[in-house]
């Protein structure tokens, strides 16, 4: 505690002991007025203005900027790897991921992985399921058939499905037989940004063999938040992301984890670390986040808000011997007095705090340490 504050506390104690003043009496009404600080105060001070307005409490946490989702691309074709993408390459719906025996393996969108060949049966219901439904949706999205010809929600392999597959095969310059053979396509949830390639050109390609790893192209920030702070955040909360170049961009919390993870015992910083939950943030303007991947960033999370309150700098607070707080107000003629206050919401990012106290009003000047 600074010398100025120790002096104030000592004076306050003397007044209380002598029943000369109560709580927030004028401590400096006697003697010549000072323009800054307290008489006999050796520490440099300055003045700040009490304001009235809205205040939000923000917590800054470390986070990682990258891409949402990660996928392992598993090969189902038999032969030799003849073409592979490069790390960082983005492959979209209907484009070729890699080749086996010179034949393209196309990327289609869907949650269900390819596990069988798909072709027209004696009736549409002979070949049906979630893999057929995502194939139908892909054929419509790629424009090979229309939604009037083939419902994108249909889970049956119909004549129009066969027509769409033939057009897809024509675009890939392969045999147009209307059958999507196992190994001819890979289903992933979205466009894939290649993050690693595990296969090698000229190496054997076997069913079930991982070929590469990929992530989505959706920008996302991941926070390992102290589990004790879980109640302070919620889906939909707005945040501010500070990028590696110190530029700020807004974001919104999209997911708050419910399972706490203890720090790894092998981590050098595991000693004394608290369990964490994963909080995911979607940038409001993904383009503003650039192309950084696994980059360290800071996120300011708003954990509370109040409206139309008195606000002072945190440095204006003086700790009293009875455990309470006061601010030093400079009144008319430069007279200083202590006003007891109760603290409210803190804004750590801006170094301000909500206060309430009898005799405190917006526009008054309070003493703060000089910069």
C-alpha cells in the first residue's frame, strides 16, 4: 500500500477513536486547502472524474485461433496412390481429393462415411439409407439434377440418382455407369482444408488406410477456460478477439463445454493448474482473422453488465481499516474528503469499477495515483 493510503488510514482511525467523525466525515476541512493529494502526501497524484453510464465486466483469457473440426480421410479404393493434394490445399464438394490407379476419388458432403457401392436396384427402396440421402443432396447441390427431379432429402437410390451419378462421372472423366463404387468418393461434413498427408505417391492404397488429415474451412477460436468460470459464459455471449497483430475483431461464443478436463501430468505447467472446459468462439467476420492456424490470441469475455451506474477508476479506491472502501473527493476550494463507497462490477479491461456511496455524484473529482 502506498504511503498516501497508509496516512489516510491512520487519520481515519484517529478520528473514529476520538468520535470526532463517522465514516466519511470531512478529513481535510481544517487547515489550508490543497489542490491535489492530501496534506503531507509525498506520492504524486492526479484527478479523475466520476462518471455515470453503463459498465461491463470483462475477463481476458488466452485462446487459440484455427479452424473448426478435424477429419481423417480414409481410403476405400484398392491399388496404388497416384496423386495427392498439398498441405493447406482446400478441396470442396465435387472436387478430387486424391487418385488411386489414376482414378479420381471425389469429395462429397455428408456425415455418414462411404461403406458400400451405391447403384440402382429393382426398386428405389432396394438401396436406401443415410448415405443415399447425402448422395442425393450432393447431386442436387452440384447441379447434376434439380430438386424437382430428385428431392435432396430422399434416402432412396432412384432413376434420377443414377442420372446424377452419371453426370458426376462425366465431370470426373470416368466411366459413366451410374454406380458410385466404394472407393470412388469420400464423404466429409464440409469443404476440407488439408492439414497433413500420411500417404505417399506410389505407395499401395488399401481399404481402411488413412490417406490424410483435414480440417474444415470455418474459422474458430478455442478457449481452455477454467472450469470454475463456466457459469460466467453462455452460448451467444459476445467477445472481442485480439489477433497476433494486435488488431481486434468481434466474435460470439458458439459452444460451452460441460466436461472438465484435468491438466496432463506430463505438462510442465500442470502443477497447480485447474481443470478446464472447452469454449468455442465463432468470429463475426472470419475474413478479418486472416489465415493464421493454431495461433495464440487473447479473448475478452463479457461476464456481466450494469446500466446507469457511477464509475471510477479502480485506482481511486482506498482500503479502510474496517474492511470497507472509500474514494477521496476534491470539492469546492480544493477541500478533500473521504466518501465511503461500496464496490460493484469491475471492468478489468478498462480498469474501472462501479461504486455507490452517499454524497458521491457524477462530475465530481476523485484522487488517483499520478501516471
